[in-house]
């Protein structure tokens, strides 16, 4: 799959979740304006972009930051991205699956990175680092290579 095909697939999968309207609904249930939400989340001037610009939230924010935004709005990331009850997969399991995948397929981590399209080696010794470094786009591409549903990983955050 080339970069354009991967990006089109990601965009389609993410758009299908309708996460932006779910964020807006959660913010409004809390009685928060864009500005008030930005102040609480420490994203002055940027919260508007999260709700109004497709992919801003999934491309510009780490999995950790997404989790924090959700906590403030009284959500879990699965509420935004999962339509059905997804069996949670934890980020540590994803890291283990990467290592197993590379061993079983006799490829280096560098080769896996080239195939997935993301730098991930720094997370292999500290899975929590993936939460800080990976965004949803990265997660989708890594999970695609591992043949696992990225929404299950979101459910495990």
C-alpha cells in the first residue's frame, strides 16, 4: 500500500467514527464554550481546531493527549472512535506484537518502520513512550501491519 492509499484509508476510517461531533456533544453537555474547553485542556486557541478540522485531533495530538482531552470532557477515547464494544488491546501488547511480528517474519525493526511508515523503535523498550509519541494515524498504520483493529487499542487506552 502506498502512502496516498494509506492516508485515504486512514481518513475514511477516522471520518466514519464521527469523533468531532462526539467531542462537541461532550463539551456542550459540560456547558463549556470552545474557549472554556481550551482553558481546561490547556490548548488555548487550539481546541476549536480539534472539533472543526477533520484529522486535527488524530494527527496533531498524541494518544496520551487524546486520553487527557477525553478525561476532561468525561469521555474515554473508545467513546469517540469505537462504535461497538471492542475487546481492549493494551499498548504494551502492541509493542509485544511488533517484536513477535519482526521475529516471525525475519525483518528488522527498521524494516517494520519502513513498511508501517513510522519511527517506532524508541517505544520498544518503554511502551508508555508510544502513548506520548504516537498519534491515531501512526496507530492505524502500525495496527494494519500487525493485522489488528486499531479501535481495540483505543479501547485499551
